[in-house]
C-alpha cells in the first residue's frame, strides 16, 4: 500500500508531465490515483529530488534512527545519565554549602570575639 520513494518520485514526475501538457493539477492528481493531500505532502517532502537522492535521504534517516537508539538519545539512557549528573551535583553542592556554612560560622565567631 505504501509506495517506495522511487515510485513516489516517478508519480511526481508523471504529474509534472501531465500538468505541463495543460492538464489541471486536479486532473493530474486524479490520474495518479492519490488524494490531493497525499500529492502535496509528497511534493513537500520529495518534490525536487531525484530517485537516487531520495534513496540516500531515506538511508540517512534510517542511520540516524539507528544511531539514536544505540546511544539512547532521548531515551532511558539519557534520563539515567542526567539523573546521575544531578545527584552528583547535588552531593557536591551539599558539601560546598556545608563547607560554606562552617566558614561563615567561623567568620561570625571571629567578628563576635573582636567586638567583645
């Protein structure tokens, strides 16, 4: 049911030929046997490309999906990695704050002793 990219490009070229022969766009779309929505979506996605360029684009999209799955981009691996980073920062932040509080107490004590 779903045509391959090369078939889509061929149908778009056929529509261009029919339109150049003074047929209306609606008649050309009817001759292709697709809806106008499908035709315009195909034109938007694949309009100016040749079949080898479409094949290359689809291969790149497939490779990108494979790489995203392998790295876990946007998946559980990212959530785990970011959660681990937040926990590590929180631990460091608590230590730094604890150290800063201790230093502040020491400084306040020193000021209090000087004032007496």
